[in-house]
C-alpha cells in the first residue's frame, strides 16, 4: 500500500495538466517520493481564523493569508505537492495568480523545494532570511546546517528577497513580521500577523521548527554559536504574542489533532490557545538540553 501511495504522489505533478504538459517539468520532478509520502497525505483546505487558511497536507503545513491586495503563501512543500497546493487554493475560490508573496520558514527540501514552481506559476515574490535566501537561490543545502548529512538539492529560485529579524512585510491591509528563529537551520524564520473576525483580532504565528535534530556526527557542543542561536529562538517564540500557533509539521504542536477537530466543528476553535507558543518553545527547549547532555555523555549518535 505504501509503495502504491508513493507512486501516486510521485505523479502528482502531472495531475490537472492538460496533455501532461508538465510531465517532464524540472520544477515538478518528485524529490524522495518514498520519504515525502508520509508528509504529503491529502488534506482539504481549512479555514483557521479570519484571513488565515491551511492549503497543505496532513504532515506539512502550507499557510495562505488573504489580504486586500492578494494572497501570501508561507512555505511550498515538495515539487510533487505543488499541484495539490494550487488545487487547494482554487477550492477556496482563489487563483494561483492571486499569490503575490511566498515566505519561507526554513530552506529544507520538505518545506522549500516546491517554492520555485509556485513562484513561477504565480509570479510571486519570494521572501526569506538572508541565510535561507542563499540556499533557495542555489538549491543546495547549506554547509553549516546541522542536518547537512541529510541534505537534498532541489530546484533553485532565482529571485529571492532577503529580510532581517523584525522586518514588516505589507501587502494590502495585512502586515506579516519576520521573526528570526535560527537553530533547526541557520536561516529559520518565523512569521507573525493579525487575523481578525469582526472586531476580534488574534495574534497568529507560523513558527519555524524548533526541533534540535541533527545529522550523524554533528555536535551542538562543538558549535556554541548554533546552541546560542537555538536558545535565543526558544526565548523569542516563548515571548511572542500568540493566540494561534501553526508549525511546519502539524504534529509539532498538535496541529493535526486541532485540524481534525476544527473540520468537525468550528466552536470552540481548537487553534485558539494563548499558551501554545510557550508550550511549543518549552517542549523543544527541554529536548535541546537533553540532546546537549547526551552529547556531553557521548550518547548522541
């Protein structure tokens, strides 16, 4: 069954394209289809709150923000998921051409390798941190990434605008603010904005991954600058105004459970939780300190 699913997902780039015009499109060629299959399980688009929607998958979140001047997309999943993302955007009544900005949380292939195709199809401007922008432009994993041992090359995005911590990005009536949260990758960036329904406006956070996983042989104890960056990121996320938390992988913040509950009933909205960012930061800060202890004891692989 798994092999069949992987094969189906590997052909996702061809779905909905007349005459399979994109069958040999280099921007849609599947990347690690067997590994990616567990992340890109189909999921209907979901309205979270106000101007905020999910248009991704069961194991990978892709966020859509509706503004008065077009759409903002955050992350792009993998090439074989691009057509499904675009289909979810259409199911919400929008067009891919309505996407004006594409933001990136991290330049790992599972969150960024579909961006080149989405940028081409929409004409959107791609925005990331300076470190992530370099990876997106080259399509090559960064040498200083803690997970470089598992690095995968992917389609490059020629034009990427680099922003720094605290940069406000305005599109129409919406401002999304960049929040540097390095550690999982040197270029990891979280994004915050306000989502409103009537007079009730909530602080919404798409937080980059805080998972301290690292490839074989990598030691944070040998890279104190990366360890310090991680600790700063935990503090940043912990302190963010945060009524709604979304994470790159839903399971990192119980987003998979919340999505199922919200799809069944919108009241109460399970994504509204003012303690979610603190809990997220605390969970992964504890895992990070445990990893450091394992490294010092020689238990880390």
